[in-house]
C-alpha cells in the first residue's frame, strides 16, 4: 500500500512541478546515453521543488532532475549526474529495488529483509558510481567527486521510495 502511495505521489509531483528541459540538457543526456550504451533514452523530467536526481519507472524510465540543479550546475557537473542516473537506467535498478521491496513486504517481520534491501540499494549506488567513472580520466573523476561533495552539502530529504535516487541516506553519499 505504501509503495502505491509513493508511486502516486511521485507521478503527481511530476504532473504539477514539471518545467521544460533546456535544449542543452537534452543534448547532454543524448550524448551521455550514447557514451554509456543505454539503448533507450529515458524521459527527461525537470522538476521545481525536487530535491535530487533520481530515476523513476520500472519499464519506461523517467530521469528526474531538480530545476535548481539545471540552473546552477555546470556542464561537467551535469554530465556526471546524468552518467550516474543513466547507469541506474541501464542496470534497471528501479525494477530490482521494486522486487526487493516486494520481498521485504512479504517478510516485513524479519529485520534481515529490510537490512538486505538497504544494502541492495547502497550497492546499486556504488555500482552506478563505478559505471559513471569507467573510462574517465583523472580530471573527470575529480569532477565527479566534487559533484558528490556538492550533493552532500545540498542533501535535504530523500525522495520517495518509488525512485532510484542519487542517494537515499547522507551516509550512502559519504561512503
């Protein structure tokens, strides 16, 4: 039930707070998608009042980006964020996370189920970081680290569980 409420909440926020994506951002997404060998381009949703980058949707992915980031991040920083989120799309992390929540819901009484789910999500973040950095030079790796530090500085509340987010807990970013 909570999962359904979370999905409805995210979809409502997309409908209410979506703003047009700048052409430069669409161009960057397409370039990074090709570099990362992601078959289908996710639907790009730039949202007012959204807190962090995230992927939403098991079959048809939506890449959710805060409008404030689009205005304040430079091209190299946006590329780093897009690479990370495209890694989530390529790995189908929203689908795997959804299955993890289903298992945890069935075994709601067992703390190891919830612990395993948290580890699954944390490891997915680390794997996406690794994928975003594969084949990148030292300068791009440093830029990626700067983006992570900037995300820690602006980290507020995690997005709903219905999305694969840049990070769910501040400790995950620190790790």
